């Protein structure tokens, strides 16, 4: 709708220009449209930009509007006209393409003005040099189609008109993807690819350098806005952000341009995307140089022509290092010689040739035919003679190192020629080319017919490339990536890469970074980011109210890591790995358990082994001296049971050492509980038997019947059955199991005891037995006799209870392997207390004081001592 509204305004303005009257009641109104024509049997119209600017006085509705005045003739744009002429000359001289038929052309300069572009097309179609819609006055030639415009903004209104009039149009530079819509623009073709893939590839190119914070400068029209939306979406899709998006136009005032420069100066970006025809950027680039903004890196789309002659030395400094896209070009053999043969003298066949001469040789025509506006830099005293020669300045003057757009003009002419060749019935026979039609058929050549043949025409270029329009009227092709390199005041365009729309999405851009020469402010690839990159071990945290590219770097938590820059989230390490230090990698956790290899484990194993060996030795002594009074007096059977249980107590500590397993976790506490239950119940039985022995000294005492082996056996058996019942229920209802606890960089092997109530019941029962043994032994400590075992049991139970009471706070204050070590120490200490207090005094008497190992001595040592005294 915006395009149609703009087109309607242009047509109304054209019709408002009253130039002549055909009758008092009606009139034809127009601007004079000066076109350069070369006659031929068939004509091709062309609307090109030759002047890079115009002056237009806005209508005041008080007087007739004045026509658009063109200014700033530009050789680079004029080269496209020469490309058209070169292609026409080649075709007219070719015996294989349109033989005996002469192609002609009619060229009009739009001067970058939509008004002149629309008026120029209507003028070309009418053949009258006047924009009369619907008039066709080409005599005797036939105009079959239009070539142009180069810029999308100028091509849009032309394409609307030509689509309505069923005239084919081939653009040599318009890249707007909307022009591929055959419903809105049914007769539009172009010899270059749509910018749909270019805009996608442009965002990929930016992402390839890691630029996430960029600015955008776009031309202030519909074409610029639509292209900016696609490019912006691609950049944001790749994780980038747009810091600013400013519009620019050649009609902007100095104040508007200054505002754009201030936005650029106030931003932290180092990279700016240019999506605008180059003519709109001239004033802005000069203003950036004047304000000292020469350190920005530009990335230009294909709509920004890299034309050195258009820019000043100031703009060169600002553009140094720019990466730009240009349509892929092929060779044009003979074009350089064609340029050398240009001559303005006489009735020149070259349009705008005198403008070229004045611009190229900085001279003026003083024969009244000068056509160029005067410049303050032009030498007024130098007269053009027409005998000036380009010499070796052709490449620099016409910028032939980059034939983009001119080459595509060349292809457009050949596309029309091949379509006409097929339309007029030329076929390849055994005797060469045969024309099946008469020359009268040329007059019947209608644009609609040419349009149908253009859709299906195909031909090979001189370099062998196949050219064929696709269903959307586009000529699929690639883009070259060019780097502007300013060296010693020379403007060089160096090809550094390529964009291939036919490649896979992630492989569209191929780039040789080593050949790129960056802006003078950068020694390497510039960095353009809102925030510094987050190094490995950190993640990005968005800042509220800011774009996603602006963030803080937050270190990963313990157990998480990132091993690449600018990570969005930290990755949690596997359960058996840990991140520490820089949090940039996960390393296997150090397994922690009480090992046989570490000093503490070795010490405990040696201690357990030595105590076990000592207990075995004591058991051996007791067996050897089992018939001596002291062993008989202390209940020989209970002593054997107690010694064996103590051996088991010492050995059960070994089950707690080493890497825990499912089996060891299941039985280690059971083993410990059963061994200690036997020990404590044996001590309790021994204590009871000592009391009974001293209370049943008389023959008629009723307690004597309890002095047999039944009592101690029953006590030990009942205690053992009770503990076995609890342990069985424990293993059935909630058996212990292995768990792996992670702490810092360690993975701790631990045994979960299941429901702790079972452990508490078994330990509480043992504590109950120990307390009963202690109390009974304490009460019997003053019984008569030279060897009172109750005293020894009292001391042993005191040590036993003290050790296990101390174990409770010690175990709660430790973790991991040290908790296990505390329990082992309690096992060894309490067992050692029982062994040393109960058995070592007996061994002392057996081995070192055998004279005391007599019944009468043991029963009444006090009397012996009194007698000796």
C-alpha cells in the first residue's frame, strides 16, 4: 500500500505539469525527458542512474512545479550505460545471435529520483520523449522491454507500472526480495540474486567474527526498512543485538546528519552494518571524519556500491577496512578496449560522453554544448578538446577491477537478445542459422511475447556459466566479499570471501580472514560486544532492562562448570565428578574412605592385628594352664568364651577399613554388635558367678545349686538370642546399604544403616548389659579373698563405658572416614580395656608369680600376709 500511494503521488505530480494544450478543454502535461537513443530494428529501453543526486523544489501550489535538476555526474554509474552499449555492439556484430537484425536502445538518467525514474519509463514507452501513459509511438522500431533500475527503491515504482502495462523489466542491481513476488510484480526480472539470502548470510558473517553488539545505518525508505528487519532478525537469531538503527538519506539536512553522528559517537559499538545505496552515505561519512569517528568497522550489504570515485578522501579514511558484499561478476572480454575507443568529437554515438570528458579530464566545453554543472574545483581555464586520451588511467577512472552491476547490465542485454532470438524463430540447422520468419514479423514483436520467452530463456556466458531465470524471475548467483584497503592513498578492493546462496545454511559464507586488512584502529579482528566475554567457569547473567547481549559474568556454583566462553548456563557435573578452582572443567572426585593404604588405616590394622595376636596368646596360656587354681577360680569356660569374643571384636574392626561395599555395609555393624554382645554378656555372667561364689561359701547355702555352668551359658545365650532377633528384624525391614556422598571435590563412601532405631536398640542393649555388669561388679568389689575378680571387672566396665560414652560426641563431630576411624578406635580401646583389666593380672600371676597360683593363697592372701609379718 505504501508503494502504491507513493506511485500515485508521482503520477499526480507528473500530470500536474502543464506544458501544452491540445484543445481548450483538455491538455497533456509533462516534464521534458531527455533520452539518448540509438535506432535499431528492435529497441531496448534503459533507466539508469548517471547523476548521483538531484535538486527538486517542493511544490508550493502557487506556481507550476519545476522539474528535477540532476547533479553530480558519476563515472562509476555511467559505466553501466557503457556496459549496455558494449553488449549491444557485440550482439549486432555477432553472426550467431539475431543475424540481420539490429538492436537499438534508448537510455534515460533517473538521477536517483523516483519522480524522474517513473517519468522516464513512461517517456521511453511512449517514444515521444514525454511521459504519456498508454502512448506507443516507436516508428519504425519496436521497444520490447526495459533494463533498470539499479536501486531497489527506484525499481519498485517502475515495476508496478511495467507490470500493469505488461512490459518486461530486467533490473541489473535491485535486490529487494519483495520484487520476487510475481503477483505484485509479474513482469520483473533481475540478473542478480534476491537479498533474502544476502541478508541471512550477512548476519552469519557478523556472527562468524563474534560481533554481538552492532549498529545499523539504513536508507530512509521502504526498501531500507524491509532489509533492516531481515538483517536485524538474523543477527538477533544468532545471539547478537542491535545497539541502534538509524535512518539516512541524501536529502537529510546537516542537523539530521549530526544527530546520527552523535548516536554513533555515544555508542560503544565497533561494527556498523550499512544497508543503503552509497549515495545516501556520502555526507554522513564526511561528517564522521570531521567529528573524529574514524575507528568504526563497516559491514555493507550489496546495496552499498563500493565505488571509490564517489567518496572524498575523508570518506576513504572512514571506510578503510570495510567488508562489503558485491554481486559475483564474470569477464567482459574487450570491454577495456571499448573504453579506450570512447570519443566525444563530432556526432558522438555515446550518451553523456561530454559529461564524462569534463569529469575525467577536469576541463570544460566552451562551444556552447557543455552539459555538466560547474564545480568549484574545476579548472575554468582548461578547455576540453576531445583529443585527450585515457592512457593507463582506464582501470582507475572506470574502476574496472570491480565490474559488478555493469556485468549484470551486460547479462540483461544478452537475456533480451536470446529471448528475441527464440521468439523470432532462429534455429540451428545443418547449414547454420536459418530465419524461419520474415522481417515483417519484427513489427509484430510485442513485449508480452518477449516476456513469455524471457521466462524460459537460457544461455551460456562467455565464461561458460549457465544463465536461466528461476520461477521468481531471479538469476541465482553468488556474492563476493570485498575488503576495502586504503594503502598509500590508493583505494583497493580485495576479494576475501564468497557467499553462495545455493550452499547449505551454515556453509553459505566462506572467508579467508588472513587476507583482510582491518581499520587502522585495529591490529586484529575487532571486538564489538556490549559486555566482555565471560571466560570458562562463568555464565552470562542478563541485566534487567538491557538487551540480552548486555550481561554480567557470574561464576558457576560448586559442582557446575562451563568450558567455553560466553556460556548461557553452567553445566552440572556428573555425580562422581566435581568442579573446583576455575570451574572450567569437571574432574573425577577423589574417593574418600578409610583405606588400607593410608597411614591411619595401616596404623589401625597393625593395632588390631597386634591385639588379636595378644588375645590369642592369652587364650593359649589359659588353655595351657587351665588346671591351675587361678583359671579354675575365674570360671574357665566363660574366660574362653570372652577371649574368643574379644578376638572377634578386634578382627571386626578390619571390616570397617577399606572401600565399603554392599556386602560389607550389610554385615559390619551386625558383626560388631554380635561380637560385643557375647563379650559383655560373658562379663555379666562372670560377674554374677563371682558374687554367687562368694555368697555360697557355706555347704548348706541354697545358692550353691546355681554355681554350675548352666547360669553363665543361659545368660550368654539369652543375650545372644535377643541381639540376633533384633539384627534379623533389622536386616529384614531396613537393611544397611552403601551410599556415596559428595562433599567439595570428594566422593565419600559411607554405609547408611537403614532405620537407625535398630542400631540404637542394639547399642542400647549392650550399654544396658555394660551398666549392669559395672554396678554388680562395683557392689562386689569389697568381697573377701586374695584375688577379687570383681574389682577387675569394675575397672574394665569403667573403661568400656567411658570409651563408648566418649564415642558419641566424637562421632558427631567428625564425618566420612574419620567417623569410621573413631568407631574403630572405640572398638579397639574398649576391647583392650576388657582384655587388659580382666586377663593381664591373671597372666602376670601365671607367668611371673607362679607361687601365688595356689588355692589357699588365692582364698586367704590376707592371712598369709599377716603371718609373714
